[in-house]
C-alpha cells in the first residue's frame, strides 16, 4: 500500500472562489454522456489582493474543452492531475465553460452519474459530483443550478433535476429535453438528476401557511402498486415538521425516485430525493412490518433534511453529524410520535449498544466529529449518525423541550442559507438558553464510550441515601486521556416493592419530584437524597439519557424490582435484558445449560401475563440479547459457547412458558379492533419462534402459519422456524418461496438473508453456492448486503468457522468489490476488523485475510484506510 495523506479538520481554509450560478447540460447517450458546464466565479479575497489559483475537483473525466471568458485555455494556464484541475491565472471574476465526457454505463461504483436498470440517476454525496464534471466539489461552495437534460424520449420519457421544470421541448433530431431551475443555492452534493421510464404517483399537500405542494413519487412500472405507504409517510412527515418545529417545505414540488442499485438507504437531494427501493416500496404481500417502519422512517429522515442539511448545510465533511445526527434525532422524535415512544427508544438503545459501542471500541473508532480521514465515505457511521443523534438528544434532555426549540429557532434564524459547523449549532443552543455548553463540546471531539460508575450507600440513622456517580472514557487510538463529559443522568429511586420515592435534596422543601435529570460534569460527584425510608433501588440513565455504559452492581432482586415496577419503560426493558444476560453469561462461563431461577421464571410469567396491554413492548422485553451483544461483554468472545447457551435458553423459554406462548399465538390477533397489527404480529411471531425452538410441535404450527399467511411478516417468521428445523421440507419450501417471488427483488433480498443467517454446519457452503445463484448479483448492493453482509454480521457460528473459511470467503468478495464498488468493499470488510476480540486461532485467520486484502493491487483509498487502521 502506498501511504496517502489524510485530510485534516485543522487544515480547513475557506474557498478561494465563490460561484454565482451554474448551468449544466447533460446529453445522455447510450455509449457516453456529454456534460457541458458554465459558471461564473468570483475570487473570495479582500479587494486589492491577488486571486489564488482555482481548484476544480474531477475524477475519471474525459476533458473535451475548457474556456475562460470565451477563450480556450492554453496548456500552461492550468495543471491537470488524477484528482482535478488547477486554474492558475484567473482574473478576479471569470466565466468558465467546460465540456467533459463520462460513461455512466460503466460506473459500477454507483457514485456520480450511473445506471440502475433502465434509469440514469445520480448519487453525489459526499464527493460524487467530481465524477460528473470539474467543479469546486466542497459543501461550502453553494450556488444556484439550471440543468438541462437531453435524451431519447422512448427509453427516457421522464427527465428530472432539482427544483422546478422551467422549460421543455423536442429537437429536430427526435430527442427531447427539459430544463430545471433550483432557486435555492446549494452545494454539489445535493445535485441530482434522473432520466427513465417511470410510473408517477402524484398527490397534493397544502402547507400550514396555505401553499400548495405537488408530491411526486416515481417508481419503475412494475412497482406501481407499492407507493401508498411512502406517500402517506411523506405527508405525515411534512405535517409533523410544521407542528413540531414550525418548518414548511420551500419548493412547489417534492420528488422521490426509487432505484434498485444504491449504496446507502436514500439521499436528500434538494427537491429530488433518490431512494433505495428498500426504503420506498412497501405492501403487505412483499414487506414485513419492519420494512413498513423503515420506509416511514427513511422518507421522514430525507424530508427533514430539507431544513437540517439543505437550508443549513455543512461547512466541510468533518461536520457531517451536524446534519446527520440532528436529522436522525428528528427522525427518532417523529417515529416515537407516530408509534410507541417506549418501543422506539428501546430500539434506538439496542442499536447504539450493539452497533455503535463496538465501533467505538474497535480500530475505526472516531469522535462524532472526526479530525481526519483518508476517504470521507468511510465516515457514514453509527458514530456520526446514531451517537450524533444521542448528542442532540442530550441537548434536548439538558435544555428541555422548549429550550431545545428555542435553540433550533435561533439556529435557523442565524444560519439559513449557510454552510456551518457543529460549534455554530452548539452556540445557537447555548445562546438561546443563556447557558454555558463549553464542556458539552467534548462530545464532539472525544471518541470512545464513557462508563458511568454508580454506587449507593443507605444510612438508616439519617434516612439518607448517598449516590456516587463517576465517569471515565477508556483510551482510544490517538486519545490517551479523555476529559470528563457533560453527561445527563436521568434517575429515580424505588422502594424494594417498587414504589417510586420522592427525590428530596438537602435543604429542599415542598413537593419533591419522582425523577430528576442530574448533570454529571466532574469525574465524580455525590448526591444525597433525604427522607428515604429504606435502602432504595436506583434506576439510572433512564430513557438511556446518555450514550454510556452504566456500571452498577444491581443484585438480582433489584433487577427484578426494576423489571416489574420501574416507571421508565427503557429501564424496565434493560433490567430484563440484564437478567437474561447474566443468565447467559453464567452458562457460557460454566459450560452448563442456562438456569432460570425461580424468581426470574415468575417475573417472565408476570411480563407474559400483561401481553394484551402492549404486545410490542412485551416482545422487546422477552427477546434474548443477540449473540453479538453477549460477545461484547466478554474480553475474548466465546463464539460457540455463546451460541450453545443462547440456543439452550431459547429452548428453555419455549418449553417453560409453552402455554403462555400458545395462548399468545392463538389469541394475539393483529386484526382485532383497536389492536396495532404490527405490534401484535411482532409478539405472536416471537411466540412462534420460541415454540419452534422448543420442539416439533412448534414446527407444525409454523407450517400452518406459513400456508395461511397473508402478511410477509407472518410468512417469513414461519419460514425461519421451518428452516431452523431443517430437512427436506425446509429445502422444498425455500425453493418454492424463491419461485413464487423470483420477480420481486425485495423479496429475493429476504430469501438470501434467510439462508445467510441460518445456522448449521454447512452455512458457509450454502452461502458460497448462493453467490452463483441468478438471484445474487455482486453489482447490486442490496443483494451483497442480504447475502454476504448478513452472513458475516448475523451468522456468528458460520462466519467464525475455526478453519477461517468464512473470513476467506468474505475477503474474496472484498477484493472483487475493491475495483467495482469501493464504498461497498469498505463496508463489507468491517467484520474482519474486530480480530482483537477473538481467540488467537480465529484472530490469526482474520489478520491473514486483512493482510491479503491490503496487498491487493490498486487498493482503493476506502479500503486502505480501513485496512491500515485495523492492522495497526
Ligand atoms: N445523506 C444520506 C442520508 O440521508 C446518506 C448519503 C450517504 N452516501 C454515501 N455515499 N455515503 O443519510
Ligand atoms: Zn441523513
């Protein structure tokens, strides 16, 4: 590997030039596309000073011509290198005209302008625009766009770009064209175009102030019937942002286009979102309840970006969390309001602990605002997105609902139309509330998961309870000594039989609250609560009030009290998870089957008996911690021991509570009046899964459910149980399932995933065989994620085979994708980077594959960065 220079935050300098307006013309052809660009630049220097050279980024472009102020530019007036052009002697103001030729048909990286099926489409965030034409491809250069598309009308009747269509027509040669103008200045990463033959689902929406907006959802004709849910979600998101933040949409048309080849979930291009089909299409025959939730969340997320991302954007890519953390937080608030706040918060907490904490603990650890990168695409991470959202949530927790809204209002008032930094956001929050948030800024600069240690002491003679809280963040690469964070701890105290206690601090009179948010700012602090009648059970970090690990030695009795009585649903769930985790870890360590203590058995019965009140919550509480999460609790993960223990506990759960599960499977009716169907299916299918784990009767039940199913959630849950039981019946069903759905790519993703995650001795052979199946396509990211991503991330026993064959298989595809789609390759490789957490034999095999990938000729920057960090 050659050593490349990282880009560093501290080297940021403002743009040398500003761009006033940009005109782009795309002549979209079957062999190549010609891109004409014309823009006016102004030197960004104080009057009288000499303008600096102008850097135009460009990659894989064929430069046809370059003119400044109408005259061709001679070869000594610019420098050309593989990453762009530098124009040396420009006047203070100039008009630049550039013609490039590109080959979207050959663009397998899905970055810039590319083909997906019969469509032309774009993905420009973060740095795809430079694969379209030469331009200052940086988010702090914002300009207005006028874009003309020219194409054959028959394959490409629909021609779209950002903003409003201002003109269109036909040419003498039979090709047609359309011109679009976007009045809002924007950075390159928000540019988009689409050309193709698409079905349009059209609706109208009236904003609170009475503006009439066209909502246009474009999909391939075969998917015409699957847009209703996305459209409904969009309307809900628009209304919610008006109600919650007073924010309205600002163009006359809002467009969403679905494409099947997409590296990520979706993209918030101004007025023209482009979505992975996975995040738009939904109907009951092909989608699970989880898919419906994903669509609603992602549609809302991209819509919310219009203000948090587009109207106010990022100065540079180190600020990515400025828009992503904030938008994920807004998405979380929205989903909580649309469904169950408790279940949503539990899911967020689970995600942070199972994905972000490990990332923070691994070789790719970075702060919410990274300090350097080789390839920014590697930083679209759980840390930037999800820990970033937790950071925003902490402002909300510390400042309160109204204080947070004041901060948001000031942020928009100050920065609408600007490209800004995380400090600007923090300053708006601080200034709007007249508080000092200097220490809070460490959340942006320090990597690693803080540990909050708690210890309590009850003094019966004074009736006082002393609670010690302390914090530390373990050392991370490049960060030996972390400073104390400004960390909100939401807490309550319960009596032994579960009554909430008033939290009276010394000297306080009047009614004391039952819950407090305490700001832990020093390395440690002591809180004293008065008039406490007995040694209380503390409920700490309620609602997961900070992205931290809580270290408090709760006894089993205390956890049982919290599980049964805590008023905070997240901590009720968490107490249940800790009880199960302790049971599982004890079994892994002893090698003995897991023991369900009598009190725990009773507690589970008690939870089960309340299933009618909130089925989804009951399902969350009774879902066992994942194998990965159990492994995270160990210094060296015992892959096989964990699998054995967890499977044994599933079996125990199934048999010990069989009557309750059967009752639920029988009576938990998703169609009953007043019942949330998704929530009911969730619990009912958990019941089925436990009954399946307990024995053949469960499999019979699954068979009946499979054949009666009208909803994909039910069909898939049943098939999963049947695959677990294996045998020729399962093989037959898997084949039949494929034949039934071979024309639905989204279902084929599920079919691949089911088999990739199925355990059993031949998992690897099965996955390898599937890579040759016509349903698999290495060039399609959804298929790669469904088969190879799922196998390496959700099939621990199969992937971590002791002979290293799982690692070799993954590495083979990482090497293949290196040349084809570097972004995908750099994501796929991640499971191999955690070799330090495994036993020497497995670690050695992983290390070997990392080295092998590192020695691949022409290794992409994306992979170089990940490989170098993981081998260091
Ligand atoms: N901004 C998009 C979002 O809504 C993600 C785009 C990421 N693209 C990429 N190539 N990494 O979160
Ligand atoms: Zn986003």
